[in-house]
């Protein structure tokens, strides 16, 4: 069953704008991770936030985690055409493998 | 350094045939995962190997699917008597350690069953 659910399913913005994607999950987690996928092939790890963290930054990426609401957000600031991709959240719980959501398809228009 | 590699990159087969998909993880990575991704969908977990422990096969969709990992390195995913619904991209990932942290993905094998 799907643990993480991304929202929106698709997002189209102009270059330079900020993009915000959300992820909701159902059970307690150890950490939550965001991945990017280009052209339907291999995923690239972007950032990991642990359950005791509330916010994390990496370059133009900002991730927040609200364990009380079981939700996370990924903010990409000053988006570029090269940010066009699908973005997935994945949750780690106990000793079970990561559970991925269905992803948000981001299109950044130059 | 070399990343995770998978072969073949594309495989077209006829319904009923068996296929083998290969994954070469990053050297030294003790954990290896197989996922399946249907068009426009998220990743579906198939199987997980961690060191010498028994693999977690809980995600395999049927007994037509099996996987092995030889010598703690290369892994082969075998699908017997392929069906059209097996068409998908099969992704392999590896990582170090025992915590479910960052995974490194291969480029995937796109399987098409005619």
C-alpha cells in the first residue's frame, strides 16, 4: 500500500518561481526522503530529514517535516528548466524498506 | 566512482518467455533493492537483500518472480512466464549500512512484454 502521497500530482511553473510539493504519510517514520527522477529512469536522492528534525536546507531545496500532521513539504526556490522532473517522497519506518509515493511531475517553463 | 549499473537497459520479450535482469550495485554496499515502476506510477517494492540475511521477498507480486544475490554483490531478478502486465521499468538500488537511508539507483531496465 502507498505510504507517501504527493500533492499536487502535477505542477507547472515559470522559471524563477518557487515550486512547493507536499507529501502526506500514514504511520510513524524514522526519516523521510525526497528523490528526483528524470525521464522515468533512475532516481537521485535529494535530501533526508529525520523524524526529530523540522526543517532542512540543501542549496535551493528546503524540506519541512511536521510529524504531528504526518506531512512534509519540498520547496525548490528560483526554479530552473533543469528542475523539470518527477519528485518522490519516501518514508523509512522501522526495518521495512522505503515506501515511495506516486510522485509530483514538475514542469518548469523557460 | 562507478554507480549502480543495470542490464539490459531495454528488453522486449514475448508473453510466456522468461527474462533475467541484472544489477551491479556499488562496491561495498551491503543492501540491494529491486523496485518496479509502471508508467506514470510510483515505485513498487519487490525484494530487499541485506548482507547475508534472508531476503525480504514481501513485495514480489507472484511466484513467477524471484531474485538472487550472489556473493553479496551482483543480483539477478528473474521473471518466469512473463505476462503483459509485467511490462514496467525495473529499478535496482543499493546503499551502505543497515539503516534505511540514502539509496543509490541504477538507470533501470525497461521491460516490454508483447
